[in-house]
C-alpha cells in the first residue's frame, strides 16, 4: 500500500464520501475505508489522526461538492420564487433518481444520527444550515423586490421554514416518498408565500437527466 508520503489526502477523502453517504458514519469501519482508499491504516492515521477526523473531512468535502454550489446559485439567481422552485426541483431529482437515489443527504443523515452530537460535526452542520438559510433568504428578497411575495411574508422566518422543508425532502425521499408528492408539498409551501397577483412559478419541475 502507498506510504503516507506518497498519496493525495484529497483523493482519499473523496473516496470516503460515498461510504459515509451510503452506509453512515458509525457503520463505516476502518477496514472498509482501507479497502476503498487502498491505503494502510497507519498511513490514514498518520495523515488524519483518527477515523473521526477523516470522516469530518469527508463531510466537508461532501458539502463543498454537493451543497455549496446549489446554495450559491440560490444567492445569485435573482429570479425569486422560480429560483427557489428550481432548487427544490433539483433536490428532489437527485434524491429520487440516479446512482445515489434514496441515499438521502449526508448532512441530514448525520443530524438524526448519534454523530450529530459530535461538537465538530455539529459545528459543520450548523454552518451548512446557515448557508442554506442565507441562500433562501436572498432568493426571497429577490422575490420581494419583484413583487412576487405576499405583503405579510417575513423573509428570515420563511427562509428557515423552507430550509426545514428541504430537510424533510431529504428524509422523506430516503424513506421512498414519491417525487410528485414531494413536489406538491413544495408547491404548496411556496404558493402560500406568493402574492395572488404574481405569475411567478412555484412548481419544482424535475431537472433533466
């Protein structure tokens, strides 16, 4: 197996991500990590210090690759409610179809598992949640400026509500919920926010494969 001085830690972390995502933190043992990375235990421990630190690095990598781009898109899209609908449409599509269908979201999975109480994990998950809320709030402010929202909508509270809805989509999709049911729930939530006179789209259409 490669010596600790002769492998790329970023590649090793990327190889651990699908293990945690599919099996969970506690169910992923070091022997599986060794098999997935092709590295020795000694090399992994010398580089990362512990399994927990390696898994925490994998969580950060997962968020950087799979969550942060979508959140940045929410912040900069500018279309308002259609941008939020598009975000949820993409979320439902990736949770319910493709090679990682029904895996759920690694971040959400960890929040309901024992590892969610780990201080390091809790801090990363807190930052992740706040990033989502910030992106949703930015999209809602764009909707407000475009006259798409009801006059009584409270931006920050509504952004938090939609973030919780995203967590629900992650959990229900993992449990086998039908995509059309999830889309209907999202449409209902966004419809409550939409001004009656606005033609803004709130239906989260499935993204093309």
